[in-house]
C-alpha cells in the first residue's frame, strides 16, 4: 500500500466500506433480528422510542449479566514460556537490523512536509499530539517502548516505616481499588502476581550511546530481579478520548493515545505512592517489565479480543493499561466474561479496518504466532506486529483503527448497550448481524477526514 494511496480522498471515504459489498443488512436479516428481540428489535434503531430505551436495555442487561470465572478464561499450553523482551516489536528496533532498515525506508516514503495542511496532520494537530505525550516522554522515558525503571515507574521509592494493617486481604482490595479510582483509574482490578507474564530477560537501551544512522542503538539484557517479591498486581485501565480516537489514523488520534500514556504515568505513580505510604513496597509499570493483558483479564477488567487487545465491557479496547506490583497481599478479583470473545469470532470489524492487514480473519484462534514478536502457546488470534509497525512508520503517526472500528468502543449510550447486551445472550448467529448494524448506525468508521477537519471547531 503506497503512502499517497492511503491519504487519497476517494480512498479515505471508501476504505471502511471496501468489505461491505454484499454485506448490507437484507430484509431476511432484519426479520431475524426482529424475531430475536420481538417487536422492539427493529424499533431500537428508531429515535421515537427514546422514552422506553431505559426499560428495554435494563431487560437486556439482566439477561446478559457478567459471568465470573475462577480459572483463567484463556487456554494456555505448556509451550507458553516467559517472553524474552528482546523479541517484542519495539525492542527489535534496537537490534534487528533487517527490520531497522526496513523501517528507515518506510520513513522515507512517509514524507509529511508537503502535506502539513492535510486535515489530521496540520501543525495544530501535531502540537496537540506532542503536548499529549509530554508527561510520558519527560517522566517515563521510553516506557511506552518497554524501557523499565523510568522516573515514574522506578522500582525503588520511599516506603513509610509505619505499616498500616488491613482487616484482611478483602479489606485491602476494597481500599486499594477505592484509592485507584480516586486517583484517576477508569477501571481497576486485582490479580495475583504470576512470573509467567514477566519478561525474562528484560531489555535496557543504552541511552547515552544512541545508535547512529548506520545502525540500531546498543542495549543490555538483565534478569527481572525486583527489590522485593511481588505478591499482588493492581491493574488499571485508563479510558482514551472517544472522539479523538475515532479520527484514526491521524495526529489527533495519536494525541488521544499519548494522553493515555501520560495519564498512565500519573495514575501508576500515584497508586504506587499510596501503597508505599501504607508501608508496603510497590512500583508501577506500563509496557515495561511484563505483559499487561493477561493481568487485566485475570483481574476481571475484560476479555481478549481478535485485535490482540483487552476488550472491556465499558470502553471496548479504548483503554491503556498500567499496573502496580506490590508486596501487599490483596485479595484477587476473578475474571469476568460478557461474551466479547464469542462476538469477536464472527464480527471481524477490526480485521476489515486494519490498513496493514495485520489482524486475522480466521474463524478459529490458534496456538502459533506469525512472527518472533508473538509469544506462542496461548490460544488466540495472533496479530502480525511487523505489518502493524511498518504502517505506523509509513503513516507518520500511530494507528488505532482496530480500536475505532470495534463495536464495543462506543460510549455508554443506547447503541453501546445494545451491542454489549446482545453479546452474552444465546443468539450467537446474530453477532455478525449486530456488527453490520453497528456500521449502519454510523459507528466505527475510519479515515474520517470530515471529523478531523471539524475537531477544532467543536466545543
């Protein structure tokens, strides 16, 4: 896919609809939906029933309540081992010369200067993006790329000598989660520490010896030897701005992502400090130190999606994850299932919207990854991170099409309630129908140049 093709106006208007041919809801499908929901099924899309919406969706919510599970709800085989951080896609930029040179070539293709007045990439848009990343870049240097032990994510910090005693681990659960929400977490849950999800070894870039234009930077590999033995993990999701993320893949969407990372730094440090002031050792981590999604699933924040991301009931995949490792024993929460995994099996909206074709269209998940940046042994839909990162380089900004297009991404309004309500009902054949209805309602569009153009005019 050429850079100019990506931003051609006709292409932009039609990309998200390129797979729609033959997929419009036909008369028979509308009848199926109507049969499933009674006479309200079709009426849900009509604004004149606004007075009855609350009653309708209360009934749906009761029928599709979240199911808690004691065991981890993702199949993990013996072939799943601790991942060497060296093989994560961002870390490979420090040593994989073939990928490094390929990315440099992609960067040359993506010359944004002549297009600086294009909607979504104007100097105003770029300034917003730079501002959103400011806290992360200043105080969590390179943590978004996996570098551990940055100032906000430092492993050692002042710990109060006087230790506060909780009634029990359940009391600690309630108090710590209350504090996390107060300090800015959109969602919070507790998981037991599991070394399987810790990178081993960790990769540390030698920042004082940054690589020249002739090759990648240098790095060290170190064992994950923390200053204390973690017992519990506080897992927090940070919601990203819906309207800005919807303008993917542009600098404005990049600003929403950057602000998410900056808020991760602030919330993570704040919660780690709270626990330290209680007399217990703790440190926060973002993309560094360990995988985040397994902990989020274990802590009951959501399910694993086709796009390789955590899908939450409230925000879909429109979240960033930050964790706090601590020696404090906190009662763990249990995984919550609301039907996202089953919905992903037939939806495929993220795969349709991925400009790099990095997301699988396969009906069934697999145990094998596509590249060395995948950690095999987990039953899931593996994405191709090499294709994904190469598009980022060509695009001149990160991409969130797989977030924007997800039906779970929508705000907490009746359209969202409809999608989240249907997922746990015993109408699996209608999942694909609901994904198509999501398009009809006008949600999940990508390359929204009109939206990029009007962003600065809205209150």
